[in-house]
């Protein structure tokens, strides 16, 4: 069967990680702009990042050279609404210009509405703790949709709520760097935060459907634990499926997020926080499920102090983020998620951080990333050949960029960025990926 002619071979980025121009053209401050000092390695920040705000034409030209069919970008909420009730027309124009540049290059723009940099004015009202945030998000969504939907037809509401809630409001590793200290709060706060995000997602979908000018493909970009079978037997597959969807995994389970959004149901520990009326808002018809996947959960270390996962073996392959390399997981994610949710899947993020640098010949040789891609894309190909609807694969990321609390050391990009000069250098993996796209994955 192979990949269809409309398969979306692409790459992704996020506004705060690449744009820079943090205080230009009327942009307001976001939580990463203001609160990250003292929380990022080497004291770094995203004030300049890849300077994509000024260099987007150069970056789109690189995407065209690679033959990308799609580019997933996010809109900076503080750039659009610098203060409550205000709309920054210069911010809107930037994204209109970016979309026009992409379309002129033959690249499908895919827009994510929220990728973590919450406006400070909204943080001052409680951020994702505020029960009214879904209404603010719907208002912001309407502004973006009215500005872009005459040329953008692919939409994602939020990116990785598991990550920005767990790391931002419970673990304290990401903005707004709040840590849950009171054990009593664990009984209520995760459910309250989740409900607020789910309602924001639902209201955003309603808004897109009501105001988009082009027929829209609407989804969400989730992450969450997915397991592969240790042995590909009937029992091994059943066990992996049960571990992926079973039990009460809380925040880290994919069903904590996807079940309410897609099936209109919630895990038992969450169900009590959501009324039937709220669930009717949350559960909106979606056109695809986006999944950000870097590795299987099979090698996760247990939460219990002193416990260990006996499957973790010394010297197993890991990326520069210390994440295990588990190529088969994209196949099993596509299979399990389609069985449960019945939607086409888009791999909205997948990639690896590597120890990349410009070598003496002026090039960036990254054979580990090429091998990583061969394995993971092999899983996508297997899914497609079995008739599982996978609509696209978006490599994370197009450029080396600001990797949140890790600063600039962790390089995920297909394109190397020298942050001192902003010079771009295509890595070997970029050229390899261009070849995969040119032959539509037939050689994988």
C-alpha cells in the first residue's frame, strides 16, 4: 500500500522556542519571558532564540529545499493579545506573512494555538487555575481563526497539556515554575487544572468550527504513555494495550486527556470533576488525533522511591535527553489509538536530541539521528501498510532551538543553528529526510 500521495511529510516548531523578538512590534510578555530567570541552564532564555521572527523567509526557503509538505508552527498568545482586551495587529501580520510564505513554497501550514507561553496578564488571573480561562482561550482562538483561516485549514488547540500542567503547576520545572507542596492539593488540583484545559480545548474547537473560512481539519497534540508488547503474541499485545489504556494512570495516561475529548468519558478519578454539561463542551468532533511521541513507556522508572524497572538494561541506546530509543512505538501508538479512538493519527512530534556540532569540513554529521529516523519511520510505514490511517509525520524540530529549561544545549533540529551568528547549516539528517520525502517513503 505505502504512503498516500497526500501524506504530510513535515516538521514542527513552537513560537517561544524559535521566534525571539520577545519585546518587538507590540508583543506582550508571557510566562516564559518573565519568569524563567534562574530556572534555565546557563541562565539562557528565548529572547532571541533562532530569530525566526526576522528570518522566517530564510527558514521557509530551507523547508522548501527539503521538500517539506507541511510545517507545524504555534502562535504566540502574548504576541496576539499583549494585554487583556487588546489585539496586536503587527503580531497578527507576522503570522499572516508566515502563512503566505509557506503557501508560496507549496507547504501546508498547520497551526497550534497554544504551545506553553501563557500571557502574563492571564497568569496574573491564575493562569490555568482560573476556571474562566477557557473563555479567554476561546476569545483568543476567534482572533487567530479570523486572521488566518482563509489560508490555514489544519488546527491544533493545545500542545501537551500533560507537560505544561505537570511541569508548570505541579513539578515546578517549567513556567510558571509552581510546585505542588501540600499533599491535600493532589486530591483536587490535577482534576481542576485538567478540566480547565479540556474546556479550553472544547471551546476552541467550537470556535474554529463556527468561524473558520476554509473547511478545517481540527485536532489536538497530546503526549502520554504508550507501551509496546515485549513479545508480539496475542497475550503480549493485550498486555501492552491494557498498560496503555488501563488503570488510573492520571496525568501521564493518554486516556486521561483523549477519552474526554474524543469519547466523552473520563477516568474514574477525573469523572467527578466534570459535569455532563461540561463534558458536552469538551467532547467536540475531531478530524484527527495528534500525538507527540519520542519513546515508549516500557522503560519508565517507577514513581515509588527505591523501585526500579528491571527492563532497563545498562548501556541501552538513549538520546542526548537521556530518553530511550524505542523505534517500534510509532507503529503501536498508531494501532492502539486508532482501535480506541477511530481517528486518523498525525505524529505531531517525533525526533531526537543529539550531540551535534559543525565539523572540520563545515558540515554537521549526525548518523545517529538518521538511524533514529529509519527506525521510527519504519514503524509509521508498517502502520500505513496495514491500513491504519496515519495522515502525517512531523519531525521535531525543523531548527535547533530553545529547549525550555535545558536551554540551548539539546539540539533536536534537522538544521543546525549557530546562536552567536544565527547561521543555519543543514545536517546530514535533513538531506536524508529530504530524500525520504522525495520518494514518498518508498525506500524505508
